C-alpha cells in the first residue's frame, strides 16, 4: 500500500495530465484558427497591394462608392488595413517569442 504523499503526488500528476489533454486540444484549435487568420490576411494583403484596389480608392475619392460598414472601419481608409498588417506582425512576434521562450526552458 502506498503512503498518502505518494497517492497525492499521483493524483496531482493525473489531474495535470487531464488538464494538458484539454489544453492540447485548445492549442490545436488555436493553430488552426491562426492558419485561417493568416490566410485571410494574405488575401487582404493581395487585395490591398493590387492595382484594382488603387482604382477602388480613386473611385471612392470621387464619391462613387458606398463605404458604409457594419460598424468596423472602412477598408477605404488606407490606414485601416495597413495598421492591421502591423498589428498582425506584432502579434506573430509575441507568439513566436512565447514559443521560443518555452522551447528554450
């Protein structure tokens, strides 16, 4: 028969393992969401840097487009998209640093 300290240690380890299994699933979902977000951003970047977007910008300047949104900033405000590019990169650097820090420990 094991002593109470050993049983408590085993129970604590089992609880941590159970928590890890739940967290691992969330981590995998997060990776999939990140991949999706980056694919969306890639499409947005292609649109933003295309000649067609410049034509949209010119048409907007002439008042030919309805830039009403559902509450978010309009993409016709060029800073809107550009700022998101910067924020995306900053967030990716934070995530990368977190991962590297964890792997180095």
